[in-house]
C-alpha cells in the first residue's frame, strides 16, 4: 500500500507536511462531491428504469388484450401471447438489473461516504483543534518572562502536554488519511465491477431468451408472406362482390322497386319476416322511432340494437288483428291490435306496408293451422299492473280468472256496457277507477299512462279477491256520476260505439285528464260531506266479510294521544285470541325449507348471517306462537295496574275535530276511514292528493285511516291510485305499523306484497316484527319473517329470480284469499300494548 502521508514527516509538523495535508483534504472533499453526485445519478437512473418497466408492463398488457381480442385467429393469438411472455421476461430481467444497480452503486457508495468519510472528517476536526492549541501553547511559552519562574514552569508544562497530545492525534489523522486513500480505490472498483457484471448477466439472459424465440419468429416471417398474398386475393374478391351488389342496387333504384320482402314460415332461423319500421311510442308525446321488427315464433317483436333483447309487441298473433290507418297525418301506417295493447307502425312505402300486413295475416292463419295449438299460452298471459305478486307466473287456483271475474264485475249495474262509449259486453277494466271498458277505449286509457288509468283484462288476467271487490264496490254508474256530472250542462256529446278513434280519445282525455265534466263542490257542501263521513258508522256492515271484528268504540271527544283508562293487564290478556294458522311442526318445516333451499345455500356460503337470521326467526316465531297459550296464565299472575296509571294505547283514537280548512284531501281522509269508495273516488276526482297529510292529526294519511277503518278494499283502492305504502305519521309509523298494532293480518299481507318496509322503526324503536311478537300475533310474525327471508333469497338470486320463492308466494296467496273470503279465520283484534309483558 502506498503511503500518502509519511508518519515521520507528521511528527516534524513541517511545512511540507502541512501542504500535503491541505492537498489531501481538498482531494477528499472533491471525492465526496463526486460520490454524492454519482449516487444521485444512480437513484435517477433507477427511478427512470422503474418508470420504463411500468410503461413496458402496460405495453405488454396491451399486447395480451390484443391477443384475447384476436382469439378467433389462432396464429395471431398464439404469437402475440408468446411475444408478451418473452417481453415480460425481459421486464423481469430489467427489474433484476436495477435492483443490482441499487445494491452495487447506491448502497455501497453511500455506505463508504457515510462511514469512511465521516471518520476522516471527525479526525480532521480533532487535528485542527489540537493544532490551534499547540500554536497557542508555543506562543504562551515564548512570552513567559524570565524573572517569573512560576509562569515559565506553567508555560513549559502546558507546551509539553500539548505536544504530546498533538503527536498522538496527528498520527491517528495520518493513519485515517492513508486508510481512506487506499480503501476508496477498492470500494469504487468493487461497486462498478458488480454493476458491470449485472449488465453482462442481463444481456446474456436476453440473448438466451430471444435465441429460443428466434425459430418462432422465422416461422412467422414465412407465414407472413403467405398472409400478404391471401389478403391481396381477398381484397380482389371483396371488390368484385362490392361491384356486383352496387350494380344490383342501381337497377333497383332505376326500377323504383322496394326491397323484396317475403313471408317465409319455414325459415331456418324461425324468423318469417323482418325489416325496419317506424313505431309510435305509447307515451304522451307520441314520438316515432325506427326499430327493427321481425315476425318469429308466432310473435311480433322489435329491437333497437342487435345486442338488446327483443321487445315483444304481440305475444301470440292468434289474438290480434291488423288494419290500415288512414286517419293520421303520416303515410303508409298500419296498426296491430292485440287484447292488451295496440301498436301503430309506419312502413317506408305502400308496397312495404302491404307486405307487412299480408305477413301478419299469414302468420295468424299459419298459427291456427299448426298442430298442437292449445290455450296454454293464453293462460300464461299476465298483467303488467302492480296488483299481484305472481302476475308473471302460473295463475293460482285461488285467484279468479276468465268467466268468473267477468260475471262478477258485469253483474254490477252499469258495467254491462263500456263506461266511456257504451259498447256492449266489455272485456277490459280500469282497476284504479273501477270501471269496465271496450277494447278501443282500453287502448286509449292505456295511452293516458298508469297515473291516470291502469288497464287489465277481465278474461285473460288473474284477479285477486280484494281487487275484484274493489271493482264491485265502484262500477261505471258510480264513476260516471262523478266524472260526467256536468256533461249535459256543458252540452258535451258522449261517444257512441263505432265513432272515430280520435273523437273517443278527445272525450276520454277531457273526462279523466282535464276532468272537465266534474262538478266542483262548494265550501258548505264539502264541509257537510266531511262531517257526514266523520260521523258515519261502519255502513258496509252488510258486506263486512272482509273486515276484522269491530274495535271497541273510542272515548267520546278524546284527543289523539289520550290513554284509555282503567284497563288492567289481566283484562288485556283475556281478549279474544286464537292460535296461529300454522302448528309448530308446520312452522319448523316451513322455516327449514327456506333455510335449506338450494337457492339460498349459495348465499349462505358468502354470508353466514342469513342462517343466523333464519334460526332467530324460527325462535322468535315459536315464542310468539306459544305466547297465545301462555297469555292467560301470565295475565292471571300479573298484578293489576294501579288505578292512577292508565294503560297505554299505541294507536291513537280516531276522533273528528273541526279542522281549520276543508279540502278534497280531508274528504279522502275521512272517506278512507268510513270505507266509502264512492266518496274516495269523488275526492280524487276533485283533485285530492292521495298521500295528503293531516297535520292536525299526527300527520296521518288516508292510507293509515283506511287501516283503522279495517277494510282491505279501501287500502287496495288507495294503493292502486299511487298511495305511498311507506309514508310515516308523526309517531314514525307507516301503514304496516298500524295494521300490525291492530292485528289486521289481511292488511299486513297486502302491504308486504306492495313493498312495505318492515325494517322501519317508530319513535319508540319498534318495528312491525317486534310489535307483532309483543302482541303474540303468530300469523303476522309468520308473514313478516317469511317476507324477510324471501327478500334475502331474492337478493341472493339477483336478477335470475326477481319474484322470489314460489312457496312464499303460495303462502301469501293463501292469506290474501282467506282475508277476503274467509276473514273469520284471521279475526284477532289484539291491539299492541307496549306495557304488556
């Protein structure tokens, strides 16, 4: 090792030594600067390399995506996949190279700078300090006076000690300099050599990788030449075909002939005819849109885009007719009329219109000639209204359909003819208005929108019992007395059968949309009507088979929120009760079915909470069911309530108070409680808001009052007219809360079918389920828990089964049928009492 600074020279502390030290210090300072710069450049190179690798990865990902998109071309797909794998290997090699650069350059050189150069700087600091002290001792020793012996001795002693310390430190400093000068060569060379070997390895790996890839690249090069030749040949063929078709199109333009369309019932793809037509929308704007129509499998369907699922216009062409339309402004129009709708379409020319009309007629004739023709498809035809849980499935035996529903509805006075034009023997109905219609008027009503009229077939659709009773309590005579009250006074002519469609349509819009013929009541008439309804006793007692037992009469003039007085726990426990319709074995079997259903099992694997929910449901329901038999014993043992503490009543009593203002909404409010559907229809015709809120009576709505009135038909009428099934009163309770508190099982079933939120809690943090359990109403507990589990099952199924489980629907159909036709089985007037144990 070459010695940079001589040890002998350092003891002399000669000018030569000082000059050497100064030179070495400058060199070390420059070395530190260069090493810092090199480390920073290495860090920049590594960061740039990582960014390059990241971009390269994205590029390789793009190659893989292109290979997946070219899956139909095996050559391109396999080649691109192989290239992507090779480039990914190169990215891995680059990553290793940059890691090695970080270890060899950045880490090693930074360690050298931080450790060795730091020791050099510390040694230099001590050397500079002791040099200054030595210089000061020499000066002090030279200045000591001859005649002051003690100062001379002190100066001499300090100088001796300082020189001794200087020699020790200067030797260490020189040693540190010599070691640093020797080590820096090895550290720098070691770092750079490691870096260069990393490059050598990188290029060797790349060479080996592409050497293996080279045969494939040569093979693809040979195939590429053939691909170029084939592409040129295909181009010539396509240009020739293009020229032929262009000449054919020119001949068609010259002859002014339309595209040839033929009806082919034996087409291989099942499409007998297809082409573009303009279709008039059924909305209020009557816009026209161009759609691709086709006749296939005895159906008329259309698509907006090829990827869209076909929209069925006519499900069975056997049930429809087709005719020309000359009474509208557009040319070449024709109309296809089915039992459920009418569809107006427009062709591009007269020849195309005739071709489509002939195709539809041929399809109708062919469908009737086919073997195996049966009425199964008619039976499966369903309504799109919101009145039934199972409207899309097979009709239940308990739901009336066909002649049964038709006979019941047409037996109502005035229903034997169409409500609007008088056409005899109507086969359609508006379920929210409660009227019967002919096929032409039903099409016009459907075009008004469901917020005005909901149309349903009397012969093809299924009819729930509560909906059928709604139709029987209204009818054409009642509705016309409301909506045509001023027709003769205004001199308006009522349409007759056979009148032009546009005249009938104008009359129906004036009647139901503009309500031009409705007689507006005076303030005094409205006041008299509201007072009469509020004082009216349950006047439908003659047809009260759908009502629960009459509740105990409220205390006269008792404000809402007052408590009933003096009723003990024993008295409450002794009210009329009955056991659940389900025995414990049936309940266990029922819940076991839902727990072990194959539809729900897949959900359990992802969410174990459903099993816990089902188990908890069974336990809570068993508790509620068993409480019927234990209630009397508990009531007997419970001490009576003090006379000074009145029993709490959860449902505030319905008592009429003079309102600040009379309005149609208030009429609807009290008519709903009085179960008077004609008065409710009249209030709606006068502009009453179906979700009107009575701010003076705890923000109750007409639907909540219908619950207290006890009629399922009244609730059904409001729901058909867009009543909000989840609107809450001031106590945070919706219709489902009130129906549960009052023990109205049929209404609970109805609200659950209409999407009532059973998880909503009132201001006392009570949900309908907790109220039903506290009231020991096992039937309502059963319905609530089954609805909850069906909801969980439907979420597990997703879009594959939006209606839920068929067993659940069957159970709800049973309860609906029972509530309407055999209410005695559900009669358990048991109000919820939060103080009852």
